[in-house]
């Protein structure tokens, strides 16, 4: 009877390992699918922005203003930080 209990334990351990293996492989497969999905989302957003920025004069002006603001901020931020920290 003791031999039968050992056999049951071995079978249940093999089943548990099989479940753990399948779960791990599914997790790896999900990670492998998630990385390209992020790239596709970024490209879709960039293409949508390009199409919407060229549609009308209002959006075109807003996009141009946003670009100028980003350039101005990139030029002024280092100077302001130096003044804040060093002076």
C-alpha cells in the first residue's frame, strides 16, 4: 500500500510540474507578444498625428506652436537650472 501512495505522489508532482511549465511558457509567450505591440502602437500614434496635423489650418498651427514651445523649453531649461542651482 505504501508503494501505491508513492506512485500517486510522483504522478501528482509530475502533473504539478507540467502545470507550472505550461504557465511559465504562456508567460514568456505573452511577453514576446507585448514588445512588438508597443512598437505598433507608437507607429500608429505617429501616423495618426501626422495625418491630423496636416488636415486643417488650426491643427497645423497648434502643432507648429507645440514644436516651437518644445524647442524653446529645451534651450531655456539648462540655463534656468544652472541659475537655480549654482547662483
